[in-house]
C-alpha cells in the first residue's frame, strides 16, 4: 500500500493534486504481485486509462478492475 500525507481538510492547488495522482500512477505501473508461482508487474499485465481526475486499472481484456478518483473541491 502506498502512503503519502494527505489532509482532507486542506485545500491543495491543482498542480499538487495532479502530482499526487502521478505518484499513484507510477506506483501502480511498477507494482509487482504474486500470481501462482511467479511475480508479475501490474504495468505489464493490466492497462491503465488515465484521465484528468481518475485512473482506471483494466484487465488485459479491457474490463475495468479498479478506479481511483481525484476528489474535486467545490
């Protein structure tokens, strides 16, 4: 699990919020997991749909698996 300091009550500028999403994306692409008796890299076995406010991890068959959203401030 990746962790970086984030205070929900604090207002972050857009560039800092997008930098946080970039950090999450880099972590996900390099993430290795064990499948059966081998370790595999998530960036190789899955695809990523990256938008301005979200990252969606999809299986090799293009089925959405997990979506991470950047919460927009009002």
